[in-house]
């Protein structure tokens, strides 16, 4: 085979792989542990396999010294986002000090396309806030929130 033909075949194979839209999925279980001395509410986000959007969901109540599994499923990316606040506080009163902007809403919610921009979020009735971003590198990943207080491991 001539060198030019080899490059063409390699390029076609590479283009078919990239252009196919097939993305690898990773099974992840993500746990959130509240080590603070008070109850918190958690909204969280991730990219489910087969989706083109970061999905955010809320709210999960997590008592002091309690761990909960926020999700266990196939994801497209290992980035996970959490937004933590004290119960019955304003949406923008986060205690998690994040820098990843995503959408949140009062009450039970699930947002997908609303996470594409601040405009789409506010049109949906949500608030554009900064989530804390974590990289769930392992199959089972846990985030400890808070200083530990009176919690035992």
C-alpha cells in the first residue's frame, strides 16, 4: 500500500470513530457525607450517559454525620457538582463556595437544558449559582463536607 493511501485509510477510520458520536460511559457511585454540625440540603449535577447536558437535581436532606448516595449510574464525564445550603435559606446562600455555574431551583427539581446558560436557567424559573466541582476518578467516590465536628468515621 502506498504511503498516501495509508494516511487516507487511517484518516477515514479516525474520522468514523470521532464522527460517530459514540462516547464512553463510566459507572460511578457518588456519595456525599455531611461532616458539619448541622443538617444541609444538597443539589447535585453530573452528565448522564446518553445525554448532551449536565443534569442538576435537588434537593437531598443530609443530617449531620450522615452519608447518602446521590447517584449510582453510567456517566459521560467524571465531573460531579454539588451545591450545599442550610435548610430554609435562600437559593443563593450556598455554604459550599463553588465556582462552576449551573442552575438550581426551589423545591424538588431536575434541570437539563436549563444548564446551558444563565438566560435559559432564569427563563425556566431557576437561579444561576456556583456549584462546587469534584472529579469522581474512582468507581465509588465520596465527598466529605464540613469540618468533622462530632462525627466518627
